[in-house]
């Protein structure tokens, strides 16, 4: 079973295993849990990009295992992308997405929304 960084074929530096340089630390568990569900479905799936967009996690992947497998992988990434909209990106506590003071949509808990306002 490959580690997340072994599946990460994006451009730029490959992060150390267990690290999350792509989003706030609050989503680190979501990202690694997502990866752990994807690997058994496709041992050779590739992470293209992981990032935050419009307050939600984006987990882009590619697969050469055909449409059926792709759809299963997509279901898993969708599930975690949906979870990210209920998870504070800063601390991992339950949160909700809202427009911040700067017009950015961020998903945060109440404490972090004050701290990072
Ligand atoms: Zn928080």
C-alpha cells in the first residue's frame, strides 16, 4: 500500500509523509483518510493536485483503471470534499463555510473565524 507522497505526482516539491502543505492543518486528517480509502480501489491512482478552493477541499486524481474504478474514486473524493465544508480548515473542529472579511469563502469554526478574521 503506497503512501500518499508516493501517489503524489504533481509538480513541485513532494511533501514529507504526514505533512499537509496544500491546505490549512485542520484538513490534514481528511486528506490522509481520503487517500487511505482510494488506494484499495486503485493501487496505482495518482494525486494530481490537492488544494482549497471556495472554502472546500479539492482532491484531484487520475486513474488508468477504467471508468468504473474512476467513478468509485470520484465518490470517495466527493465524500471528503463534502466533509471539508463542515470541518474547520484551521483546527479540524466542526465548522461551516462563510464569506470572510476579505471576500474569501473559508470553512472555519467560530473560534478560528474570530482568530483569522
Ligand atoms: Zn477552528
